[in-house]
């Protein structure tokens, strides 16, 4: 079990909050939150305090520090990528709003759809690159490390198809063909969901 999961489990069994743990061993609550989110590891002194606090050995708390450091590095990368993609999505949404409202009058009524479509496409690309931080990182799901890439590919492709269908549907709607827009979005979302659900039941062994 990873250190982050072990820490959550021990804290839950003891029935204390992150703030309580932090106060009792004289550290910041944000440090405990980082540890539980897999974004950091305690130093040797804090590790000893945690082991004493939960009445376990250091080896029980963190069995392989080298492996944990690798996982923390991966988690930090995922976290940074999530921030980048959220920022990029927000920038695209703002750009679409300005473009649609000022320059392209027919698109004004489809701005929400366009924004959702762009976000889905970005998340799809993000996931296809091997990251599923937009859902949950694979180590916190039932997906094995061996199946991570193919799981990401199917989920990402499904999300990408949904996003592309929404964008195309929004453009068609802006051109005045609401019926065709509905069909495009409906078929695209259906195909995308097939890919996502296949990945969920094949590699994640269920929806959650």
C-alpha cells in the first residue's frame, strides 16, 4: 500500500482530521494534505513522529521510500498537467467567448456548447497521453499499471469524440440546422460513451 493511502487509513482508524494530526505533531495541515494526496513525503523527523503517533513502525508506514519518491514525482507531474490543461481550457473558453460575441454573431447562442466541447477535447488529449488525472489517477482506481496506457487511450478517445461531436454540433446549430446538430451530438456522445464504458468495465472492472 502506498504511503498516502496508508496515512489516510491510519488517520481514519484513529478518527482524527488532517488538522488534528497536524496540530498534534506540530506541522502544517497543508503538509498532511500533500502527503495524503501523494504530492509529498515527510522528512525523517516527521516520519518518526507519525509512526509514534499512529503506534506503527516506520517500515509499516512507508516500506520503500525510493518507490514512494517516484510515485510522488509522478503525482506532481499529473497535478502540474492538470493545472496547465485547466488554464488552457479556461483560455480557450474566454477566447471563444470573445470571438463568438464580437466577431461571429451566429455562434453567440452556441458559446456554452463550444466551451464544453473544447474542454472535453482537451481532457481527451490529456488522457490519451497516459494521464487520467481528470478522472482519478490509476493508482487510486482498480486499473493495474500494466493496463494504464490502454485504459487511458480508450477513456481519452471516448472523451475526445464526445468533445468533437459537441463542437461540430454547436457549429451546425449556429448555421441554423438544430435537428442535424442534435443528431451529430447524440451519435458522437453515444460512440464516445461506448469507448469510455468499455474501458471502465474491461480495465477498471466497473464504473467506480
